[in-house]
C-alpha cells in the first residue's frame, strides 16, 4: 500500500463565470475538456468567489477572508504566507505558472502609496515560477501573443510568436514531468479569458496579429483594473468565444500529461473561475435565455463561478455537489487532501470540502460571507465596498438589505424590517448576527 501523498493541481481561469461552461448549461461555446472532467469527476453547483480577481486570489492562496489580509487591488501582503510556502515547507515540489499581478499595479499618480507594496513572486513560496506581470505596473506588456514572462529570476527572450497560456502550460507540464516521481503542487492561474480580447493560435488572424498591449502607447497608458487600452481589436463579440475554447484546450493538455505519465489517479485537479464573466459578454444557455456576465458586481453573476474537480478512483464519476463553497475553502481542502497541518497560529476561515469530493456528507456550509473591498481606482460605480452573507436562498447586506435569490437573483426587490414575512424575518435573524463576528480580531466562525 502506497503512503505517497497526492499531487495537487489548482487551475484558475480569469474572467469566466458559471454560465459559460457547457456542462453548466452554456451553449455559445464548446468546452469538451471541462465537460468531460465534470462527467468523470465532480461539478459543483454553488461555488462562489469574490467579484474581482485580486480579492479572490488573496482568499484562495491563504484561506482567509479579505478583512484579515487584503491591502489593495493587485497586491498580496509581502509577509503573507501562501499555499506555496505551506506546501514547500511540507516537502512538496511547488510551481506557479501563469498570472501573478500581486506585487505592484497602479500607474503613476494613482494611489502611489500602493505602488510596489505587494509580494514579489520570488518571495511567494514556490520552488519554481513562470509568470506574467511579476514586477512592473503600467509596462506589464502582453499576456497573450509575444508575452512578457518572468521565469525563475529572469525575463524570457524567446516568446516572440508564442502565446502566453501555451508557455505557461508548457512550463507546468515540464515541471510535472520532471517531478512525476515526487509529490508536487502546481498552481496554474491562467491568463485566459481576461481581456484584451484577441485572436488565439487557433484563429487565422493570429499569425499577423500585433498585440497592442506591447506598444509603447499601451504600456504607458494609464488604464487599469481590467480595462484594456488596446483599441478596436479588443472585441469580446469576435474573440471571447475563441479564447474560451482555447483555454479549454490548454487544460486538456495538462490532463493528457497526467494520463500519459500514469499519475492521474494520484492527482487531484481542481478547476475554478476567479470571478464572473465581463459584463459586456453574454451567452445563450440551454433554457434559451441570454446570460450576461457580472464581473465587479456583487450579484450572483459576479460571484458564481464554474468549479470542476477530477481525481480518478477517488471522486465518484458524475457527482454534482450542491453544497456552498467559497474561495476561502480551497486552502483547507488541498491541505486536507495532502495531509498537511497548517502552521501553528495560522488562521483559516475556510473549511475543507474534501469529504464532498469523496461522496461523503462532510461539514457543509450553511452560509458564505463576502468582504468585498476592492480598493481599486476604477470609478465606474459598480465596484463599491460591500459586506454580505448568503445561504442557498437568502442574501443580506451589512446595511440591512435582504433579498430572496430564488425569486430575485438580480436583487431588485429588497425586504426591509417592518414589511417582512415571518420567513424573511427568520432569515434575517439567522444571518445578520454573523456580521459581528467578521472583524480581524475574531477567530473563524463555524
């Protein structure tokens, strides 16, 4: 009987909400790899994250709610211990390949006190790294064609004509192959499908495409927080679908390598999105309804993301857990799967969903808490600070607004004290007291 701990691969897509994936009912794009993973593994119905990328990533990498350790958009605290540190300290070989963007973000003149205040990739706890946007802010360059990539201490000079997520996948696959006889943890935060919306290598236009984000004008443009400065090529209607399908293909390459090496049955692969789809992207679902993205919004379409897990022989095929999962739950789950105890005095707000992966009842959540404080320089009015709690049906904001999500997912009809049914009052009485526990000096609740 082997005592070897399982390998862990955590893949996160960028700006791809629940409704996009075929197995979740999306019909506008083909996602055969993820659909197959769901058919042979677990597809979670109620996975929610923060409405914007940095808040989600900080929670994902630490298991903590944002009120404990969030310092600003595009930043993770320089002294924060990530899952890279914890897995490396526990003897795992560790790798991150993909988007970093957690050291410095704002352009000159925009909250200059936050420039260079995050954690450098060199200090993030991984043995090896191959990343986009490691250090620079406004001059970050392309993440797709001709990508600007920092790998293990130096910038690569061989990426002309290459595609970012192919480079990241190549690096992750090489790492897996080199460490196939070791216990490894790979974190693959993909660049896809975030804007700029551009052709992929599967498009005829790719060969002659010149990435505007590598131009001097684009590098110096003071546009940020997910807004692209690349001009009229940034067209979601033309390119988003191609990017979705290419990202599915890239994930398939990682899965194929596990099968080729004969290590799939000892590898837990978790796929999740980092926030909702951009609001300008809409797609058709099986019910013939059009679903539009909600990135940056505290509505469900801003927080509801695809989550699919594969672990042949351990996860029952075709399982569809309906338990609530939020982005603080991934750290405790992968530690649980690896049999790693967190460091002494390490606070985690999340709870492990490993039992649910195995088909057991586990310790499911009754509610999820969101502390959304983006601290971005975006002035669009859709990314205001908000603290809210939701269960399977009800959602309450700290200012007292209560919504029935079953009948009102767009939160258009608010219930207020004094005009509530007993059912509403019961939901308020159950959820509202939780806010008092969500302050930094309090230990995790539940």
